[in-house]
C-alpha cells in the first residue's frame, strides 16, 4: 500500500470514529471511555489540536473540541453529559492518581 492510500484510509477511519462518537454513541460518557480505554473525546480533540499546531495551524482547545464534538463543548455537555456515578468517579481516581 502506498503512503497516500494509507493516509487516506487512516483519515477515513478517524472520521468514522468521530461520527460514531458524535452521533451513534452519544450515550457513552467520557469518564467511561477514560476508565476503559485511557482516552476520551477530549483527548481526541486535543490530539487533533496538537497536530494542527505542529503543522503551524493556529487552533485553540475550544476550536479543536468543536471540530471533534461537532458543536461547542458546552452545548455537548448540556445535551449529552450525565453525572458520573460514584463507581465511575472512584475508578477514574484510582487509574489517574
């Protein structure tokens, strides 16, 4: 496989992951993703921002989040984020201390 095809396939997979987390599984909470996988939507948006910045493209944290969430972060939180259960909070604390 040539490099350009690989890059295009990786980009397609990323776009599908973003769509999945934006539209298909809005019920999955970031804290649950962090507890199970060690990353969440915020991590993905930060990695996107960091990649843009590394290429000389000015992008703020909020701009990166809006690209990944498909809307302003505060709107996402109001629509989809629920209070984390005590068990999820404890698991997060245990894995991130």
